[in-house]
């Protein structure tokens, strides 16, 4: 089965081809440098950039892989959650291709796709416990099958990725600063008592990272020289950066990774005997501290862990194409009226089973 995947939920325009569980081509245009000028994603600009780039990227991928539209078995496209205008560009393009080629279409849940792509590298043994840590979401799911996700926990406010990006911004680092904080933190020594493990004192499974962000803001107010170090680092003058600067980055990421550990442990205890695999996915699954903490978690509980390679952790279309293939193999498609679902809204299970 040959599946085309299209991803335009945020600031990456991505297209990929997956054939029987193998990625045969993938192309991605990032808008990050554009949005960095504004310190965050500007939705209107994101839509315009997707609209400008999607056609040429599609043409290039098809010619690079020598695939023609008639070779496709199904067209998969991210239908949400994401920025509404950005999603509409991908959906309209996918619908156009489906009408032109008379091929079936399937709308993909971006969050589920982040987790399912782990299966491309190594088979998921179900049921699995999935931690999705991205820029906009921090979710824990029990996953019984590619079409059976149960949401166990979500963030009540900021996502872990937002907490990283906002911390980076406080330090004067460019958007999206999560991966820069990660690089800096690797040169530091984490102080486990510097920042709280937010929303962990009660029995709740849900997350809340806003308290951690406030704690960091208060700390940086007390030590403004750390922000100065951030500015110097950005200007390329990192010769005499003080170790405290690296240490505060390490302490912050340790707080996030230990908070994730605590909640995953609680979720596992709830479904202890059933869970066979731990999956960690989304942009923050590329983070060194979170990867280490989740490897330790899986080892402590003697579970198989799947952590996709970095390129498959951040937004990409391989995950969309592969999810499309998994769902199509189970007989699912969508009609042409499949809708775009913005962030924060419920994604209906409105697939049609043939
Ligand atoms: O999954 P993703 O690519 O896009 C969304 O669906 O949100 O995640 C993007 C998030 C951003 O917050 C980015 O700063 C963060 O992932 N990120 C990282 C790292 N790589 C990406 N955060 C910390 N450490 C990293 N290595
Ligand atoms: Zn994502």
C-alpha cells in the first residue's frame, strides 16, 4: 500500500510517501526562521507560507521518488489539532488531490500520528502507554490499537514544550528555544531543588506547567545576570559564559523530565499489568533529559520503550503517511467533508469503515 501524507498543522509544511511500512520519500519546509522574527508562530503568516510552499514541495517529492498520483492508494492529511488556517491549506490540497485522482482520503489526528510513527522503527506491542510531549500538548494515552486511544492525562495550562520555549524566551534565546535550552543544559549540572515538580503533590494524572514557568521567571528576576548571559550567548560571544547559566538550564529540564516521570509512573500503576510498551513522542521526545528519564522509567518497570529518532519526533509528514496506512489497512477512510479541528477542540471519531 502506498500512502501520501500531508502535514500543515503548525509551522512545517511536510509531505511524505510511505509504502508498506517503509518511508520512501519525505520533504519538509520549515517556517521557523520567519516566525522567530516575531518570537512565536504568527498563524496568518503560517497559512500563507503553507499555501506558497505546498505545491512545489509536492511536485519535488513526486519527481524525486518517481511516483505519480495514480500510484497512490490513499491520501492522508493532518486534520487537527493545529492552527485552523494552516490545517485548511493541507486539507484543501489533499482534497484537491483526492478529487483529481479519485483516490480515498483520510484525515489524521496529529497527536496520535506522533505516537504511531514509533511503530515504523520497531513494532508497538499493544496495549501501550504513550507520552506525547510537543509544543502545544502534553498528553498520556493508553493505546490499545492504532484506532483505539484513551486519553488518560492532559495539561491544564502550558504544555511542556511551551514551558521550554517560554523559559528560552526569558533567557533571551530565539524562538523556538527548546532545543537550544537542551544543548545548553548538557553543559550544566542540574540542581534538583532549584525548581518545583509542578502539580505532583496530589494524586492527579493531569499536568500543569505554569507554576514552573513562574518559578523560573522569579528566579531569573533575582539573578538578572543569567539573562545577560543568554543575550551574550545569542550574539555568539560564548567564551566566558558562567557555569550558572548552563546549570539553570539543566535544573529546569530536570524539573520537566522528573515531572513527566512521576505522572507516567502513576499512569502505569493504574494499568500496570496490561501495558507492554512505553512510547514517547512529539518534539520534546528529542530532549536529552526527557529521553534519559524515560529510558530509566522503562528499565525500572521492565517495559519495552520506543523513542523515535529525532527527525520523527518533531513535526513531519512520515507520521501522517504511516498513520494513514495503518488506518487504511483497517478499512478506514473519510468523506470529502472531513473537517479541520483547531487546537483545544474535540476531534470526532468520524472515520468510515469500509
Ligand atoms: O511536536 P513538535 O515538533 O510540534 C508540535 O506539534 O508542537 O514540537 C515542537 C516543540 C517546541 O516547543 C520545541 O521547542 C520543542 O518541541 N523541542 C525541544 C527539543 N526539540 C524540539 N524541546 C526541548 N529539547 C529539544 N531537544
Ligand atoms: Zn507535533
